[in-house]
């Protein structure tokens, strides 16, 4: 047996353990009874320990080195060569992390998610505060393992965006911020759009059914997935042939569930489109969180908030909610769902202001890791920066510092990927429109197969073979840059607001 085949056998087993843990995580967020949290935390910690010990064994290290020798003459872009490159990178990081820390981080995140959920329900940050302190302390300990570094945040960012540095993200955001601020200022000087019709009573089952119809037409494969409800929408992957999504419905606000389903379907179709040759390996998933977000934000916004999309779907939506939308004209509906107004909730933010939410969170995460922000003061700091950046102030912890689940999961280093994904989506969109000249006509007809096919060919099938910057440059000819996204925003909102 070749050494790489022996290595793959072990890697496949580790993948199975991690996917079993993912099933437990999905159940925790959907159907697990509240009282099961202690047992679930122990189960997750045990699986994390087994996975970590199995991957960081001396045997795996030896097989990686021996496989390198076997593949000396291999094409550097072959599946096997890329697998060894990624395994070596992950192995060199993982062997530095003690099993004790892996278990503690897993347990803290399981308990932390439950505490966050309770704190959010009560709108009381103090319930979550000690758990967040524990999580931040553990993430800081984890980051310090990789010293010396340019910045303590680098290793956390690298877990979600391989190859990217804190300085890279700051540079991208520094170029983006003034342009978005300028656009927001121009829009603020225009007459406010009326979107009151979106705030009505919308039957949740009808919302769910409409969303299912939309994402079915997108190409989400229900034979290899399902949709459930959760407090915070997410996508989880138990394998290329079992990719599940959740959504959050609000009876008093139509866009939440509607666009949430589109967003998560974008994530899921990416995972469903990965080449089966990469299954049960570290390559059998998305390239990074930013590339993942480029897919979800593309389907949610560039497709789902476009005029051609609603020229097709709006008559159907009007039939479903005739009482609420029957007299609302298409143009008014289109303008309403694209209204720009600084708001409190990230997941409901419009495209023009969304990235400001992300930049705020990035600054807070960096401050937490540097130790320049005291966790006790986090709600006050959050509120003051919301006022500074967006001119709005949360009235409660639930609509402020407690609105996102990510920190409770230990996912510090994650947030910047949302904004980076927006930028990548626009870069890809330019290439898609170049290659599919009648794309808008296809969307207007409710036809998405050629768009999904393009994404399958250029993005999805590669899984995690390429680092994010490498993949973006391979497709678009440029690394991640804000220019195409700002061009898209300026053109879109100039038409909507007559700028």
C-alpha cells in the first residue's frame, strides 16, 4: 500500500469522528432538550480529544513526510499533492496544541452556547459574561502557542482564512471603509424609502414554503439536505451528501426568514458541489469562510435582492401574501427590500451598511485578544461604537452585544470573513456576467442552472484545494479587493436612490 493511501485511511476516520461531532452540534441547536447540555458538552469534548489525538500522532506525521517523498514528481495541483500540503499545514499547527486545551475549548463552547442562548432570551449580558471570559482566555492561550507572530490575532484568523494576516484584512478594510461611508452619507441625504409593508403579520409556514420553493429552484438538493429552525441560521456538513441548513422565521418581518434561507442555501450548495473525490478529507469542504460567504451572499443579495429575481418571483409572493402585498407594486417592493438605513442587527443590515457591522466586530475581537478591552465593558463599548459608526444605539443587550452566536462557539477570528465574502462575491459576479451574457434574462425566467453550473466548475468542485487568495486570483486574476464590490453598490444604489 502506498503511504498516502495509508494516510488517507486515517484521515477518513478522523473526518468521520468530526462529522459525528457535527451531528451532535446540529442537534444541540435544533432539537436537544435544554437539560442535555452537560452531557452534550462532555460528548463533544471527548470526540474533540479523540480526533485531536488521532491526527497529532507521530504516525500521521511520519506518513505525511513519507507521502511528500512519494509525490515528488506529482503535479503540484493534483488532489493528492494539495491534500498533503493542507495536511502538513494543519498538522504543524495541531501538534502544538495540547489535548487538554482542545477539550477545554470544546467544553467551554458547548456550555457557552447554552449560556448565550439564555442571556439573549433574558437580554442580560451578565449571564454570558463569565463564559465569554473563559472562552477568550482559552482562545488567547491558543493564539500564544504560535508565537512569535506579527499579531496575536493572526493564528485565529488563519483558522478561518488560511494564509491571510491581520494586517492584510486591516489594509482591505481601510480601503473599503471611507468609500462605504461616502456612499452611506449620499444615501442619507435622499428621501427615506417606505418599507413598512415588510413589517406585517406573515404566516410562518407560508414563509417557509415560499423559501423552500426558491432554494429548490436555485438547485439545493433535498435528497442530500434538509432545513430546520434554529435561534441563529447556520449550515452544517455531515458529508458531501448530507448538508443541512436552518433558518429563523419572524412572523412580523418578512425578509428575515426569506433571505436567511437563500443565504444558507448558498452555503449548502457550495458543500454539495465539492468533488466527491475529496470526500472524507480536509479538502472536502469550502476553501475558507470568506469563499463560503461569497457564495451565501451572492445568492442572498446579488441574486435574491436583484430586480430580475423579483420580476420572476414577486407575483408568486403576492399570491401567498395577497392581503399584505397585493397592492404593493414591484418597484416599491424592490426598493423596500433594498432600503438603506443604519440598523442594530447585523443579519438584517442592508448591503450598504453591512460591512460596518463587521468592521466593528473585528475591532472588538482584536481588542479582546490584545487585552485592551475589558469584557465587563463590552456592552458599553459595543453601544458607543454602534453610535459612532452607524448612528444607532441598542436599547438592550439582546439587540446589541448578544445578537451573534459566534463568540459563544469560540469562533473568534470569524467575523471579518463576512465582509471579505461580500468583496469576493462581487469579484466573481463580474466574471460570471462576462461568461454568461444573458444572466439577468435567465434570472428573470427563474432559471439558475447555468449560474450554479458556473459556480460548480470554477469554485465548488475544488473544495479546499486552494487557499482563498489563491482561488480568487485563479478565477478573477486578482486577489481579494474592494473595488468590484464598491462598483456594484454604487451602480445599484445610484439607480435606487437617484444619486
